[in-house]
C-alpha cells in the first residue's frame, strides 16, 4: 500500500466516464419516456463497455489507474481509482446490467408505471455502484452508499403490494442505520486523523481506541447493508419480494458493494488494525453466515426464498479472506464474488420466469414448471446451481478450489471443513430444488395445464437470459487464468513463494 | 498433427457435442435424436480405434490448458486410459442402441439421452485425465450427469434413489477434493506418472500421506462401491435398465475402480503404497467387500438387486488385484475391469429384456423363461457362468490371474477368498439358471410386446447377444495380444518396467 500512494498520479478520463455516463443516462431517462428511456440504457451499456475496456487495458499495464476530478488531489479533491478489484466489480456490474437491461422491457411489459420508474432508478443505481467501485474517499463513499441504498430500496418495492412495501421499509431501516453508523465512523476518523482518503489513511495510521471504535462502527454499518449474519433479517423478504430483474441486481451487486467496502476499509484503509483478532472475528461471522444461510435455505418452501437465503450464505465466503489472508484466498474470494454474481442473476431471472408462467414459486409446483416448457430457464437454473455448489466445471468450482487451497496453506482444518461442509449444504438445498424439476408431476402424464399459454406468453429474451447467464457461469470455469491475472492487479497480498 | 495428438479431446467432445445437440432437439424429433446418438457413438469408436493403434505404436496423445493459476486441465491417453476408454466406447454403442429400443414411447427421452451422452463424455474425461485435478472435474461431472438418469422415472422411489446416490457421491467427492488439495499442499504432484511421484515425500511423512491416501481412496471408493460405501448402488436400481448398465458396466463403478488404479499406480506408485503398509489394508477391504456383496446377493429376490450386490462384490476384484503389489495379480485386477463390464452389461440387458417383454422383476417369476426367450436366457447363462468363473469364460481368466498372482507375492489367503466367492457366485446364479432352463414354465408373466416376431424387440435383443458374445470372446480369445488380457499385460509391463 505504501508504494501505491507514491505512484505517479495519472489522469484517466475513462474513470469519469464510468460514473457519469450512467448518471447522465439516469437524468435523461427521467425526462424521456417509454422507448426513449430504454435507449438511454443501450447507450449506457455501450459507453460503459468502451470505457471499461479502455481502463482495463491501462490497469493491465500499470496495476492502478487514478483520476483527480478537476485536477485537485487528496486531501481536498475527489479522487477516483481503479485497480484489479474495482475492475472485477465493474465488469460484474456491466454483465449483470446487460442481462437485466435486456430482460426488463419484456419483464415489465404492460406495466407502464413500473417501467417508467425502473429505468431512472436502475441507471442511478448503476452510477452509484460504479462510483462505489472507484471512490477512495470515505466521505464520498458515504454519498455513494446512500445513493445506492435509496435506489435499491426504491427498486425493491417497485413491484408494489403490501408485503413488498413492508419488506422495503425494513430494508430501508437497516440500510439507513448502516449508513448512519458509517458516517459516524467517518467523522471519528476525520476528527482523529484529519484524513478521509483511504490510501493516505492506510499509510500513517496511529492506532487508538477512537480508531478502533470508528472501525467497528463502520463495519457494523456495512454488515447491516451486506446482510451479514446476524444483521441479515431484511434480506430474504426484500430480495424474494422484488421483481426478478431487481432481485438479480440486489443479490448480484448491491449487497456486494457493502462487502467490497469492508475489504477496502480493512485491507487498504486500516491495514495496521487487520491483525489476528479482527481476522478471526470476521472469519467467525463469515462461517456463521455460511452455515446459517444454508440451513435456512434448506427449510424454505419457495424458490425465490431459497435463492435469497443462499445469498446470505454465499456472502459469508467473502469474509474468509480475513482469516486466510493470502494471495490464494484473495484469488478465491474475488472469483467467488464474480461467479456468485453471475449465477445468482441467472437463478433469480429463472425464478422470475417460473413465477410468471406457473403463477407461483412454491417448490411443490415445480413439476408443473417442467411441463410448461420452461426448458431454457430450467437449464440456466441447473448450470447456475452447479456453479453455486462449487462443482466443476464452473467458476464457482475454481473459486472453491482456490479457497480450499488457501485454507490448507494456512493450516486451518476448521476452515477446510467449513468450506467443504458449506459446499455440501449448498448442494443439499439446491438439489432439493432441482429434484423437484425431475419429479413426475402429480396427476399423470399429458394433462399439460399451463402448457400452451405458458410457452406462448414468455418472450424469447426472458426465456433464454437465464440460460445465457448460466453458460457464462460455466465459462468462468475456463477463463480464470487470464481474468485473475487482470483482477489481481493491486491486490493487498503478494504471491507466496512456491 | 495437432489434431491427431488432441484425439482424447476430440473423443470427449464427440459425446459432449452430441449431448448439447440432443438437449437442443425438440422432444418429438425422434429420428434425428437416434441419428445423433448412434453417429456420435460410432465416431467415438473410430477415434478410440485410432488412438488404440497409436498407443500400441508408442505415440503420445495429450491436450492441456490452464484453467486458473496453477490448475491445468490435462487430457492424455496412455495404455491404462485406453483399457477403460475402449470398454466404455464399445459398450456405449450397444447401450445406446439398447436404450433407444428400451425407451420407445416413454416420456422425456430428449432429457434422458442428453444426460446419457453427457455421462459418457464425463467418463471419457475420467479415463483420459492426466492429473488429479482433471480427474476430479470429470468425476464430479459424472455424478451430476448420472443423477437425472437415476431419477429418470420421477417416481418417489426413483427420487429417493437419486437422493441417496447424491448423498454418497457428493460426500465422496468432497473427501476426494480435500485429499487432492492436501496432497498438493504437501508438495506432491497432481500429475499421473507411472510408478507414482510421492515416494520421497511419503517416506518423510508417512502419517500425512496415509491420511491423503485414505481421503482419496475413500472419495473414489464410493463410486467403486467399496464396503461400507456401497449403499447407493442397490438403491439406484430403480433406474431404467440401460442406466443400470451404465452405472454397473460402462461408467460409474468403473470410474471408481479405474480411479483407485490411478491412485495406486500413478500417484502413490505400487511400491510406495506397499511401503506405507496401505496395500494390504486396501486388499483386505476389497476381500471383505467381495464376500459381503456375494452374501447379500444370495438373499435378494429381485433380479436387479441381486445383480447389484453381485457388482459390489465383483468390482472389488479389480481393487484386490491392484492393491496387492505384484505384476500378475495386477493383470488379474485390470483385466477384470473389462471382463466384469462385459459380463455385467450382458446380465443387466437380459434383466431389462425380461422386464420389458414379460414384466418379470423377481427371480421366482423366471421359471421356464428359457423356452419363451431362448436367446436372452442363453446370453444370461453365458454371463452368469462367466461371473462364477467357469473355464474358459472371461471370469475364469480373471480369477486365475488373481489367484496365481496372489500366491506369487505371498498372499495365499486370497485363494480362500476367491474360492469362497466362487462358491457364493454359484450359489446365487445357478438356481437362476435352473429356473430358466429346467423349471416348468409357470407363465407367471404378462406379454408386454405382443406382435414382435423375435422373442423381443430387435433393438433389445441384438445388443444383448453381441455383448454376451464379446464376454465369451474375451475369455476364449484371451491369448491374442489385443485381447483385454493382452492389453492388461502391456499396462502392467509399463508400470513395473520402472
């Protein structure tokens, strides 16, 4: 980290584009309506892709790219920074965004009001996400977090209905308290050190009780936003109650933003504090999330609920980088974040299709779903599930392998057992779902109730998107070598000597 | 030339591609599906024949790509791979034809044949894996691809069978994964190298390497149905007959026995296995399994269940031969990999013919069936006599080499096990033969396929007769250098030549 802060400051406008393209599109989409609003999303996708490509090439060469808005550097100005971790999240956001933007028109067809609100909210969310991945200043991060929260809550209640509204209010409460805790922590840090920039903070940090308190406050705030056990209560109703494209965004990206900040805060901002005690504490929290989320996922009776609890469990993996603290663990966690995002998006979109065709998402109704010719959705569900279980040949498998390797290197039988057990639990709750798809439907063959209208009413784009994402989840199992090479630029660990 | 050396990949792709195409074909496209199925099986057979010729001339086949840092997907074809590949490629062709006949008019054939091909692709991967990492990928893929086949009928018993199958195999996979990563972490090489590669390491830390050995063998032993890990095999009998053939002869238990061979021969090496004192323990375990399986088979009244316990017993002959450190006994074990496959697939095809044609599932319904279905019953008789080990059948060759080989390395007790097992085999097969040929027809059956001119559909009968003749030929023509026996001798020569 010390080196990073003395790197010659570069000025790369690509970073600005990554934030401002979606932001401008969001504003435009409020003014425009219908088809025009949709086209702003298309432009955003293209623009962000280009900027992302540009920045990726730079990061691959120089490990870190920065930009000072208006030429003012820290501590006064706003600084944007991209390294491997940022890129991983930016690309995940783009891929998920592409999928969601593609299905949204069909998904919200016939609900003009919802559709009109969706585009500005989603584009705002995108801008906030990209800003979070790039910002380095604790106060700026507060702003992006707040923006992220408001957009996410609004999206979660987009479907309407009193249950969704209640879930949304609960989400808002948790998230706002989380932001508040973060802000308090930031204030304490600023009072104590006079610094807000993550990197500057990391260099000359004097550890006092106030800093510890601030760090704890900020972490608890982030945990509430990331739905890490025991602050997870808001997630299942909110994620399961939202419309499918929104659930995909919330699970794949929004909760990850908080975990991402947790990593940034401790490994970049407060490296001096990130000792064994902190590592163990986060490890235990991660383990609790993994086990608790999995067990509860096993007990759910609805598809979207299973997927939502699975998110709680899968986020726990990301905390394992604290106790395992090695390059292998960092690789594993990073790759897990990517694989999980893609797989989860596939699963929520597939579940949305089931809901749309069958009319409900109760497990017991799934044999019917098969007859309704949901073939591609189910295929996507299967591929994504295999990745979530960490079975080959998928991205999830590569992530699990890397994590297990890290666990063995660190020598902790406990962590090894945890990862293995958690993988088996994931297989258990996901196969519970998949088995339903193979079961012979009650009432004998040939009486295909929802068959005809089901197949006809599902637009092609909705039907194939889960499959496409599922295929991406599998492909991630084959391209890890080049991807990790890029995403490890600027990692807080060094490769262990072989 | 590059295409020539990549033959293992092409052989794998031929099945994988067939799987994808079949999944994409509509359910009603029966002719196309049949065409793709048979064409893929024939193409694969040709590719395997080319490889066989190449390996005999000492050519090397290989393909490698990096999946993640330090993780290499490597396919290669050596003599041992080809023993397994040839068996599975030949049997796959016949099983495909048989399955097409068997599943005439049943629902979900597209799904069935898709997973069927996927299963064979995974088997190819298991057979041609050049290192443990690759082996694990395909070993797990095999589990995933067989699950929908076991549960194909979708009845509550089928779902239960599938659940138990998954519980065993996924837990085994987890143990295998832990063993592999522990091995890698201990500095061992994951590559399969004739004679093993952990000799020095194992001498330095025998305790650790014993743990690794048992994790690996325990994980793979599930599929090889080693007692006490065999529980899934009899339960999986709910699957349709072609799937049983696949489980028992072509793919699954064979993958287990093959894996044990790889671990003993090419990871630990025969000498190291013996030096650590692991060989005799494994042999004892195999002996227990041989006797236990036979005793349990005696008590079964259901034909397929009796055959299943017979498999539990017979597959451990392979493990027994591998575990005792001696060249001749190893030949006996390896050759049984092929012999057991040929004989057992014959028996399962016969059981399927009886069930499909006459609705016969229990042994006491078989009275006088020899008159109604002479060809099928003759095939069954050949298979059963082979299992008992009557000269000059294939089973006799296996037992002869196992017995003389064991004496050679001073394990005289093996003779007692073989004799006991032979007596038990006779005790559970001869009564069946008596009922078939000598009992008066009870006509306790229902004609399910009226109007067929032969004793049953030709698609069922012809594969049955051919595999029975192959089983006979493997014994009678054992003296040829291209016979299974000749090939097994080549493998052992290469292993022991070190």
